């Protein structure tokens, strides 16, 4: 009977070791859950960014207003009827 109790205590200790300290322990599961939440948050922000970029691409493909705004701001272009003035600070 005494040997049976010792064997059961050893088995219980082994199970507890795997639960708290082993490779697939509760601490490891908690860390993985935190990593998953962090990745979900990052994925959501990237999904929003992709959505904004897709809308911008679609606007550039279909709308001339956006292309004209880009040409004015990035390339300094003007219409034929417009006069370009540049003010220089001294």
C-alpha cells in the first residue's frame, strides 16, 4: 500500500510539473494568448491601412481630381490658364 501511495504521489508531481513548468505549461499558453492578441491588433491596423491604400488607388484610377492634386503638390504643375507665383523669403 505504501508503494502505491509513493507511485501516485510521484505521478501527481509529474503531472503538476508539466502543468506549471513543462513545455506546454499554463505560462506558455498565457504567453501565446498575449502574442495572438498582439498579432490580431497589428493585423487590424494593417487591414485598415490596406483599405485606405486601395481606396486611394481606385481614386487615382478613376478620378482626375486626385491626379491633378498630386501633380500640383508633388510636381509643381499648373493649368494653362493659371499663373505661377513663387514668393522667396530673404
